[in-house]
């Protein structure tokens, strides 16, 4: 009986981790191009390699483009749990920014909403 309950918990945890897929298999925003079917990320037509968590984080931002995603929401969607400690989110967001932003001191794609979370800018914005 204990094994069955453990399997149910694992299945539930994996179900809540699944990130919704973007509407289109290819996403473009300024210099960033993401092909979700091939799991390929290009910056100015140069391929960059992301870890699975970085890719999942980018996919989450793209899926909810223009919306502010709270630290807790990101933790729940990417790591599968909520916590008061948001250092994982901050570390991986900084790593993702270093990969896709031209100037990390003045990010144009991933904007920090101080005290709340992060937002991926709309492609129409400059």
C-alpha cells in the first residue's frame, strides 16, 4: 500500500510540473528564436545550449509572455514545489539572462519586476 501511495505522489508531482506548450512551435522575439519541436535556441542566428531547467524556464516565460510571473509560480511550474527560498529562481534566471541578453545590466527581453518576479517583454517593444 505504501508503494502505491508513493507512486501516486510521484505521478501527481510530475503532472503539476508539466509546462504548457506555446501556441506555435517556433517563437521569435527580436534576436531570440526558439524552436520547441527541435528544442533549439538561437541568438542572432547562433545556436546556444541551455540546460533542461533553463529551457523549461524560457519556455514558461514565452508561454506567459507579457505577464509577470511570481517567484512562487515559477518554482511551482519549473521545480514542482513552492518555497520561501527563491534563490534557485534567481540563479537560473541570471544564467538564462547571460545566455540570451546582449547587455545583462540593461535587459531587454527578461525584465525583473522588483519584489514580485519576472516578465518576458512583448516582441513589439523596443
